[in-house]
C-alpha cells in the first residue's frame, strides 16, 4: 500500500506521526478541502505527466490549472497527463493519493509558483483519505523537488 511507503519515508524524517487519515475521501481538491475545512487553494495537488518517457509530478495549489503554453515553453512538449493505470505504474501511488513522497525511483518533482503565496498546504500521503499539513519550506524539504516552475494559471 503506498501510504505505507510514505509512512516509512516520513518515519525516517521523524514526521510520520503528522500523517492524518480522514474518515472521508480526500481524492479530489474539493473533497479534501471539505474534509479538512480549508480553502481549495491550500490543497497541494500532485499532477502526473509524461515528458517523453520521463514521469514527472507537478505539485500546485488546488485552485491552479495547467497553462498549456507555459508548460510547453518549459518542457518543450505538449502537456500529456497520465491516466489511471499509468499513474500507479510510473509514480507509485494510485489516483486520488498521488503525492511527492514515497515515489518510484526516477520520478522528477517540480513545485509550481502557485504555491509560493501560501503559508501551508495539505498534500496527500499515498491514499485517497490521507494528508499532511506542511509549510512551503517543509514541502520543499520533504518533496525532493528539482526546482520551482511557473506552468499554471
């Protein structure tokens, strides 16, 4: 189970006790915001793409949308989101629980500028009913991101 992968990784960092498992689903931005009683912008959604054969995750604010022109300018290719069965195969988490922690080897993580104005966010933790509250600095530290990018509107 991928939440266990996240829990193991977070155990090594001493933050596994901060994972919250909700009674309600948090599989979408709307469901997560409702379950947590926060604004959708504070949900850190992880969007899975393939750039050629390279799996990548873009972590963005819950209210942000991919801007295709910005994405193509940065990656040199049209945005191609992964679909259901590809996500777990390439990323290591099923749709609804995708997060930048406990990933399959080789997945590149980017943080979108849409997160920069927020004090804290709630990314998932590998299941459709889990999350952790992190400051942006903590998200930077724990996500092993490559760089900040601007690909959302």
